[in-house]
C-alpha cells in the first residue's frame, strides 16, 4: 500500500493488547496480521480480507451431516481500508 496505515494500526493494537495481558514473558509476545501476503509486483506486504465459509455437506441420501464444514478464502483489496489510498 502507498501508506503506512497497516503498521500504524497494528502498533496501536499491540499497545492495547499488551496492557491487558496477564503476567507473561514479554519476549514471547507475537502480534501480527493474519493472512499477510507479499505482492511480487511491489515487494510490499498486504493483508487480504478474509472470508469464512460454513456449510453442511449432504450425505448420499440428501440428509445433512451433523457438523458444519468450515472453509475460508480471502480477497485482495485495491485500497487501504483505513485511509482509502490506492494500493
């Protein structure tokens, strides 16, 4: 992205999370964006928006299974969700 919003927002989140953690080893804390991807055309990291998919598969007799099937995918956005600048 042409901005530093992702880093800025993550730093703010880190500050809030660290204040609320119980007694812990400070060196062990890892806070980062999920689904981070590297764009080869720009060499910068981006965070795609995740989409969760949940459904019940059907058995051969058309009855649904009791448990849900969980899948996920993500989409790349063409603008910063925080400031609106183009990626």
